[in-house]
C-alpha cells in the first residue's frame, strides 16, 4: 500500500465531460502509487495556486489500479471555487500530485446481498468497486446499485449499464426522483434487513438521512457504511 504523507506526481492525459456538470480527469499512473477500490486521496494541482485557498481537494479514486491510470471525477459549476474551476484548464502534460490513499469504503463479501446507494457525485467510489468486481470476474449473489441524481444525468452511465448487462447478480437503477429513491431503499431494506450490507456514498446530509431511514427500518449500524462527500451540500 502507498505510504501516507508521500506525494506521487501524475501527468495529465485528458478530461471527459460525463454530464453537464460532472467531469472526469485522467492521469498517467505513477509506478509506485497504489490504492484500494473505494478509497480517496488528496489531489493537488501543481499548475495552479489560488490565493486564500488550501489548493488541494479530496477526491475518491474512480479508477482501479489495474486500469493503469488515475481517474477522479468532480462536479464543477459556475458556483464552484476557483481551485475547482482551474481543473478545467488542465492541458495534456500538466501535473498534479496524489497523496494519502485511504478509507474503508469496501465490499467485504459478494456472497451476501449488498446495496450500494449513490447520490450525485457519490457514484465515483462505486465505479471503482464495480470495476474491481469486473476485473476479478465476480458475479455477485445480489448487488443492488441505486444511483440517484435529481438532474436526471448520470456519470459513467454507459459503463454502469454495460456491467449491469454482463452480470445477472448486479441490479442497477438510475433514479431522478428523491421519493422514488427512498422508496427503493425502503423496499430493499424491508426485504433484506440485516442480511445485507449497505454502502452509502453522497453528501453528509444525504448519508445521515439514509442512515437514519435504515436504522428506523431495523437495520443495525454495523451493516451500514458511509462515504461523505464534503462540500456538496
């Protein structure tokens, strides 16, 4: 595993516009940089210094080590910070650094029901979890992916749909209505209860609301894991 507090320099390859607001940034993978699916790291743009800004952001690794590139994705709008918007100015050959891959947002057992719950940009670590599943040719027993975005636009949509067709144990739902999202969560929890693990990836507010909902339905806290996306409230 990569050492904490060690900085890894990465060369920018290209940017992909996933939706009108979500962009993916792809870099050459440093030979000694390693991470686990579901982890996040600290990313610094070496081409940009914004006065008064910490000049780094924490992003989930959306790619897996075996893809041999580093990818993170983020939502960028007119209201985003200058530091975020400067990412759109990256050119091939520009450099960023990655530090401190860490986090425990992982699937432990594909032989039991699992529910992955993503809100908006929260889909990024879930892409890595699914790519890892595919790399290892694992057909899950019952892996439910509920991906909600009020805008009706979904990052990695083609990849997610392709994986959904490939594995009969994977069940993907793209949802643009919050009420429907909560209804799907309640339905799954009522059916599976504590026989399933629940991994929630979204804003702190979303994660808190869904965790509270699951607890009210009798799901034990030890079966719930969250990945908070700070700054997207």
